[in-house]
C-alpha cells in the first residue's frame, strides 16, 4: 500500500489524532469518525472527511483503523449495528489499535473473515510523544498477508513494527508491555520521592541515574514531567487500569501469579480514588506521596515535605 490509500479512521484521543494526522500528511485519503465531532476538527482542517458513524468511515475504505478506549467501545465500533466489519468492502482490512482483549481480537477476526475482510490487532506503545513523533512501537497480530499489506501504513505511524503471530498475538504482546511498565512506574515514583525527601537536586539525580542500569523509558520520559508537576495525560490512568485488569484476567486463566502487577493495579485504582483517573500514568507519584504523607512539588524537599 505504498500508493495513496483510502482510509477510515475511528478515534481521535491523545494518540489517535496524531496517528491519523501522519496518514493524512503522507497523502492518503482519510475519512474520520469520533464520538465528539469537535475533536475531529483539526483532522478535517488537515483534509480528512467527516463520517457520521464507524460504518460510514469504513464504507469503501481499503483499510479502517480504530483506536478507542475500552473493550466495550471496540466491540461497538467493530461489531455493532453501525460497526466497521459490517460495512467494510470485501477484500478490505480492519485494524484495531486499541489495547483490548485478545479474545475480542479473535472474535473480530472471525466475524471479518466471514465477510471476506481481513482483521488485524495492532496495539501500540509510546504514548502521546511516540504518536506525535511517529516513533510508536506497534505490536501486530493477524494473518501474514494482511499484515504485509498494511505494514507501509504502520511505518508512517511507528518506528518498530513487529508481527508476533496470528489474531490476538498483538494484544497478548501489549499485555507483556503493560506488565513491564506497571511495576517500573512504581520504581520511578518511589525513587523520586526518596530523592526529594533526601534533599537531592532532583534534575541532577535523574540525570545521574538515567544513563546507567537504572535507566528506563519511563524515567527518561515521565521523570521530567513529574519534576515539573506535569500530570497531563500521555496515557490516561483510567486506560492503564483497564489494561492491567485485562492482563490480570489473562494471567489468571494461565495460572500465573503476578503479585507485582496486582500491586500496581491497586495503587492505580487508589489514584482513581483520588480523582486522578484522567491524569497521565506518571501521576502514580501522587498516590504514593499521599500514602506516605508527603507533599510533592517545588520547595517540598527533605523534612519540609513531611506533613
């Protein structure tokens, strides 16, 4: 699909809008739908056409992508009465880039195959920064020929595109990704709180440790935001709680003990309880500060941070 392609796109959140914008900038014809029309205004201004439903976005499209919030949204967008599977033309492709349930990816693939339509699950990692910079990691599950057809479009949106296997394999791989991030974010938050209470220069401390064995993507990308008190979403707490819930259920069906994941899940649920579900995942720092009776922020270092 190196030639201009007709694309349907559903979902214009903190990642979806940038991802769709890259496809428009690459010269593809895009029809976009999202639940709140105003959130698509920027893409329409870039040249996208508006559709009143997922089905309208998919009708006549070579490939239809969706990146929405929750498995229930995925089910409605793909399999609902105004869904893309029922509207996609024979020989077309539908691609779910939401982090969702592996079993639902299998269900979508079966329903699409019955209509002569290919279906791919391709969740992403990299947050808002990766979406804006087209450096996402895209984890792909689906039939080899279908993946090969859509790979040039993935390459417009991401830097690392990996085909992991058949339907559902992309979603399982994203669960691996989220399990790794979950416990790692606890470490980042705990370390920064420790540094603050020890009276260290936080920026210099992050610089000192990020280049060694303690370095991580979360520390390098979210650490500076934490230091600035920036808890705006690159990835919503609410969505991360959803992802961890899926991973815990999948781990349970495989009889895997995952105490680190369970702890992270509970801490993030506590963060939701603090009214911070719409913050970014880096706001975990605030839940741990609350648990410790510590104030986080400029001037709140050492003994002065204790309540």
